[in-house]
């Protein structure tokens, strides 16, 4: 495969040659991981590094086209951070050459841009692709097994910010509607985890002979880029290509059903255990304080729309789109963020609190005070680790899972 890399760097800080070595290492690992699933003769990566001037870039990330990826990142990022992002983000996009470009339903094959009809299978198109982007790195030696487990652990934690009982197929089919769109980003969290659990399930059923990658390979051989499957018949096809009717049970319970996926149960099969620890009670606006961002235009704390509100925020009618500008009259600026956080730490259970927020109301933004009694909240932190004494069966399955070998 010919690989083309083009880089735009407004100040000339970076050239395409700066990223060649890392990119080559990554793509060679991906090609090895995919084997005959990837048939691209040529692939192009267009990396646009945005500077401080015009145009002002509002978001960063990447988008897969048919045989190319366009990537937008800030030029101020250090080189090793760009290299890491290329490995994580560009690899995800490259894996889309398999799924959904070579395995997709009629909704994608005959996509109507004017009147979109969405497929039910974002769990596979985005989730499975995101899983591949992490799995290939452990199987091809780009990351350690502990780093891989840490990534999966973070996905479990992140997935808890979404509705865990909403069937993934329903969310996927209706993702363009207002009541479902906030769940979309769970495709990169729970979607990847569903693929992981299905991978472990298949390895267990086949005595290590078959995994998620093998299932997708067989599916792409059965269909290919010019032959779509029927959206509601995918599960029949998966049972046919794997030969395991148990795949239907998994699909009906955890993908099309409303049962939360028992991650610890699946991870236990591959010699992984979960440790739970409770943090001391804290006062904050969202359940996980790490999901707090800073808006330097409004000197305010902002939150990802997928963040779970703390009990206090729920009690005072705080909205996740509100921007926090003051607490008990103490305002926020880039210089006093630490002092603001320290003040929040002094707040006691039941104390009267006034929170000043900026709230959008139509075209206007209003500054309003929300008052209530402080509620301190504990957070349960769950960490995953490899068992020190796994059973021989668990160790064998773990080796097959992390190496991709039979």
C-alpha cells in the first residue's frame, strides 16, 4: 500500500517528514493486524495543524473518507503528543476502511444525505472500530498490557455518564433526534466495550480459536463494499459467520436489550479483577470533577454534555449547559482557579450555597443565581488489574485475547 502524508503547519514548525517514522510503525502494525481484510492500494492522511490566527478552529479530531483521513490538531501540541494522537485517532479512522466501508447495511450503502435514515449498528461501525484502534496496539506491541487495561478501565468509567439501559440499537437508529443525540459519544465508550466483551465471549466459546476480529473478517468476506446487508438481519449474519447461536443471546441482552453489560464478569474470564474504592465526600457540580473545563472568554467552568450532574446540582436545577462563573460571590479567573477549588473544598454538608451561572435562553445569555443547601457526594472509583494468580484457563484465554494468537 502506498501511504501519502500531507501536513499543513501555518508557522512551518512541523513538516511531514517529522511524523513519518511513527506513522510508518503504526500503519505496518495495522496492516499486520488486519491481514487480508485491508485491500487498499493507496491511502492518504491530510494533517491540518491550526495556528493561533485565522481561521479559528472550533474542534479537533479526524474524519474518514473512502481512502483518506483528514485530521485537524492544534499546531502548539508537542511532537510526541501529535504522534500519540496520530496512533490513537488516525488508526481509528483507518480501521473504518473495514467497517463500515467494507461491511455495512443498506442505510449506509444508499445513504440519503438530504433525508438520512440511520443504521442500528453504531456499536459495530464506531464501537468495534474504536476497539480495533486499541486492540491492535496491544497485539502488535505498541502498548503494554497494563496500558491497554487502563484504557478499557477509562472507557468503563466514561460509559457510566450515559444511559446504560438504553438499547444501543435504538439509540443508534434514532441518534439524530434530540432525545438520543446526547448519548452518541457512548459509541466510543460502551460501543468499544461491547466489542471487547463479544471478543472475550467468542474466544471462550471457541476455545481461543475465534475472536471479534475473525468475526468481522468473515463478515467482510461474506459481503464486501458493494453488497450491503439488511439492517435488521445483522445478528442472523453474525450467527451464520461464527457458527455460535450464543452470539444472538449476547446481542439480544446487551446490544438490542436494556441489560447493562457485566464487564467485570467478562474480564474475570481473562484473569482481570476490579477493585472499588470510595473517595472522601466532596462538593462539586458534576459527579466526576475531572470532567470540568474552563472557558477563558467567559471566565467560567464548563462541562461536557455527557457529564453526570452531582446531587447538589440536581437539587438546585443546574443544567449541564450552564457555565459556572461564581460560588458564594467568589468569581473565577485563570489566575484564581486553585483558590476557587480550595474554597469549594471548605463547603460543609447542608451549608447554604449560591451558585452564579450563565444560562442560554434563546438568543440571549442570562446571569442567574441558583441557591440551595450543599450536598457532598462520594465517588466510587473502580480500577482494573490483572489477577496475580489467574487459573490456567483464565491465563490461556488472556494470552489469546491480548496476542490474537490461537
